[in-house]
């Protein structure tokens, strides 16, 4: 009996030791962000490896879904924001949408200082440079990459002996011909191209990637919004809508897409996020020229919370490197048909035997301008709505692009006259006033004019003039970018200038007060001492 008792105690003791020395890494993800199908297998593999090799590390994946919480894909990032602002230590590894890299950067560790250089270089060159860095800090590694493609219906292309388009003009020509032929056959529900420009973030994605697909060359960066290239891109987009589509089709959303793809299949080209589908030929988006394409960069990153326990930081790094390793990308992303952020994988013979490496190499990704403004969601909404004023309305492309460009602009006075002469005019007036004020002090020294300045002494007049000049200095601070030091200087120049103007006047008024008012005379002595 005693033997059994001590056996149970030893068993409990060893369990407690195991519990004490076992490290649990908490990760959080949302199921619709790949949590169930992509993250879980990787994490399960690590947990099994840790068990087999007695690493005493385990990962607990906290998967949020509409089924087990009130969280949706829209407010999952708001939940993360709330967790960060509460400085919660509950979660160590954070899976998040890559458009929020700039927003979450203050709450994520700089991986440049934690990971081996060779592990980081494995992702460079690649999309990590667009979506992993902010303020020169590497805060997230891309895990999943989403991108848009064109689904081509081979039935209609073969029916009319047409080839897959490589430019937007070819898409228009092919679409117009087949559309006219289908109308002759009374196929009134036939869709040539959907555009996917609805009133959601997807609309912003579609606009942004279309502009990118119309850049001057494959090596060109995203054009400036007010550039003629961007203006021409919007005009081409509206041309596509007017010639082979309609407002209604361009504004259609997910339900319309799924119905066309999976049910009636009465379409020629559909633009949507990449999904492995053997029923259609999938191609990158065409461009303004052959060889140029564009797809907005979606997907999710993995980062480490700055509030994670520093005592388990070494274990966290091991787990992080396992999840982001080339082997995991090869096994769970590439071989399942997903795009990998490690571009060198598409140079491996083993990989290219299973997937079309040339197709993945041809995808030309562009990140959304998430770092242009603090509240990207608000910017995105304004961006697409102003563009829609041209696309679905009657405003000019140049006008709406100018308005969109103004959203992120910080305006200040400048001597440049490219846009306005106001800055130069204000500067000239201020210089003239400054010169007049300073030169007017010479009148104090001319004998015939002294009669007009007998209100107070010459010394106090000079102090007043200096005060007036100092009060003009804040205007000079308004030229050029606004900095904190300029704000302080404006305040102190105004304060000191007004002090020099009003105190001499107050002193002179005190001099004229009757001698019996002792209190005011004491105040006068103090002010005289200060001056």
C-alpha cells in the first residue's frame, strides 16, 4: 500500500517538473486568415517534433472564428489593436494582415536584432521588403501571400478560336468580338470582364493594381497619382468598363463571382484572388504592354509581440524560425499551390516538377500604400470613392486624382510658385514690413522728429521696435515643413515680442500715475528692474 502511495507521489512530482519546465508559446490567428488550413498543420508538426526530441516547447494556437467568438475578419485587427494597447502578455506570436504592418509596428519586436542574418536574407529579394518593414524595422515575416489573377474560360476562347490576352487592349478586342457573337445567340447574361470594383477594400485593391499594370516598364515603380501614366490608366479602366462591361458588373461582389465561377460559368474573363482551380486557365493580370502585369499584395504576416515574456525569448526565436523556414514554405505553401514569399524556391527542380514555377515568377506584386497615412482604412475608403466619381460618374480623371493626392499631402508655405504664389507674396510682404520696422528706428535719432516721440524715452522706443520685429519672426517659421522646434519658437517669439511691446508702454503709464499711489510705484520699480 505504501509502495503504491509513494509511486503516485513520484508520478505527480515528475508531472509537476514537466509542467514547470515546459514552455508554452501562445499564438493568435483568425480562421479565415489561413489559421485552420495553413497555420495549424505547421504548428502541429512543430509540437510533434518538440515531443519527439524532448524540446519542452509547445505552441498553443488560439484560433478565432465567427463560431467561437464575435470576431469577424473585419474586426480581428481591431481585437489585436486592443490587445496591444492593453499591453497584454497573453499572446506571443501574432498572425496579422500585412496591410497593418505600419499600424502594429510599435507593438512588434524588431527581428533584425533577433534572427540570424542568413534567415532574413532567405526572404530577400522578395515581398518582405514591401510588407515586413516599417521605420527601418523588420517586424513581420510573410507567411501567406494573396494575389489576384484572371480566370479564363477556355470554352468560349476555343469556340471562337481566340488566344489568351497579354495586354488590356487585347482583352478589349477579344472581349468585344465574343460579346457581339454571344449577343447574336441571345446570350444576354454573358459576362466578358467583371473588374471587381465594389464598395469594399477589394475596390481599392483593383484600382491600385490596375494602375500598377499600366506603368511604363516592368522595372518602373508605382507612378505618382497625378502623373500622366496614372491618368491614362484610369481612362483605360473606364474604356474597359464602357466597351465590354457595365457599372453593374464592375460593382458586383463575391456572390456574383462565385455564381459565375461555380454555377453558370457564363463568362469569358473573371478577376479574383488566386484559388487552385483546374476548371479554368489562370493567368496574371494583363498590362498596358506585353510583359507588364500587376497584382495587389495581400496575405498575412507573423510577428512577435513586444509584450511577450523576455524569459522565453530564445524559445520564441526557435519557434519563429521553424514556422518561417524554407522547408515549411516548401511543404505547406508551394506544394499546395500557394505563392511563397521565398522566391528561390521557384528555382528548385523538385518544386518545379509539381508547380508551374514560371507562372509564379510572372506575378508582379505591389503593396498597398499603408504607410502613407496613419488610418489606412479611412484613406482606402476615400481613395476608391473619389476614383469612383470618375469611373462611375462624370468627373475628370485629372480632377479626382488631384483630390486623392491631396489626402496624404501636408501643406505649408513655400517660396515655390508651381502651384500657388501665396507663399511668395506673404514672404515679400513680411520682408518689407521687417525692413520698414527696423529702418523706422532711425527716425528716433533725427532731432526734428523727436517732438513726435516724447511719449516715452528713446530707449523704450527702441525696445518697442525690437518687439515689433520679433513678432514678425513667427511668420518666417511658417515656411517649409512643420517641426516641433518651429512650434516652440513661434510661441516664444510671440510671447517675448509682445512683452517687449507692452511693458515699455505700461511703464510710461505708471510714470504718469499720482505719487501717492505707493502700490503702483512699487510695481513700477519692479518693471523697471526687469527691463
